[in-house]
C-alpha cells in the first residue's frame, strides 16, 4: 500500500502546532525533524545508538511530516492548507514559510521512519519506550509504552518532559488526577503508572481520545484512566488532587480563572506548553486567579509550572 507524505516547512516554535494540525487531519503518524531537538537530546541522559547526521547540518527550517492514505487525500490536503492559513492569521510568533510538499511513501518505508529515529526516552523514573523495543526497567522505573506512529505526543518534546518531571515531584500515589488535552495519553498513563487511583483524560479531538484509549489499554491502565472527548475543563467534575494541562499559553491563560475550581485546597496544577516570550502572560493570569507558584521548570524555549491552590 502507498501513503501520501505531507511535509510542512516551519519553525521550532510552531512545530508542535503544525504537527497537531496534521494529526487532527487524520495522519497515521507525525514526525518533527528539528536540529534543535536532536542537539538537546544529545546533551541529555538519553542514550542514542543511531542519529542521522544530516539532521545536525546547519538548517533553520523545521520539517513536520504526516502520513495519509491515498483515498480522499485531495480533500485532506485542502483541509490542512485551510488550517495552516488560520494558524498564520492567529499566530503571534514566527511560523516560517508553511510551504507544503507531497511525496509517495510505501507502507514498509513508512514503518521504518519510526524505527530509525525513536529510542527509549528516560525522564526521571518514567521511561517512554517505543512499542517494538525490548527494555528491561530497573526496580524503580515505570515504563510507558507508545507507538510513535499512532498519535501525536511521544515524550521527546520539552513541554512533555517538563510535565513528567514536575508530576514526579508530587505524591501521585492514590491521587485523583485530570489530564486536560491528553493527546496520545502519555501524561495520563504516566500518572497511572505512578500509582494514581483515578485519572480523567480529556481531549477535544475524538481521534485523540481513541488513540489514548488504545494506549491506555496497551499499558494495562484502562481500568484507572478514563479517556473522554471534551473541551478543556467542560467535563471535569469534583475536586482533583493533581490537574495536568500541557497545551498553549493562550489557552492556559484563558483557563486560569476557572481551573482552580476543579482542584482541592492544597492540590497541584501542573501546566506546560508555554514558550518563554509568553511566560509573563500566563503568570499574570494564574496570579489573578489566586494560584501560587510552587515550582518553575525551563527546558529549551519552553517552560512550565507547578501551582498550588491555597
């Protein structure tokens, strides 16, 4: 079977938003080829036994690739072009050219793209392991198995690692947790693996919810995590001990006035997906909502926070 590969030329700042557009359009997988990501990972404690050296060559263009079935591809491409146009209108940071190119890819070649680049990604006690690899954890490690070809959100991005790091600094055992904008379900699964009692995972995208459900079942935590389609805080109920939201600065700022209503007194709100130029905006919104910064964490061009409700 042949697939259509769409490549969008963009920037580091916009790469996740572009990837989300491709994923939401039905891509069977999304990959981001960004020199800066590889440089950051090579400086970290991640062990790589293969890196395509061409990625490290001087090139400021970030390439985001998505993969689609041939049937109905013309309409899919038009939809992606429309969403990229809306992103151009609404964005306040550099997007690059957003130029689209299309190529044919055999299903065998497509599968090899993932196997060529993804390796286990350790983040504290949590290790994100591609589904096809064998990994022997230490006694204290918690394994989250994901197929990078299935969904957006594989653990290699700074914003995800920020959330995972901050989450592990909390007492997750027995906690009631919410994950807003769950995507692949990676944060919800990690919370369950860290012994949360109950995890509610919400995403506005019905396809993302299906992928999260599959990933939860594959990790054996579908009895703990409930993935449901919902817009931001709309589906939240009761009081959570920990609330996770790895989204964008604008959306987080808009959520700030209401987010504390769903966290118990003394509970923790962990947020990420904030580019450094937009940090002040988020800080002001959460301060106005009466929430207190417990910890700030920065990686690359991104930052995140743990807030407490007093």
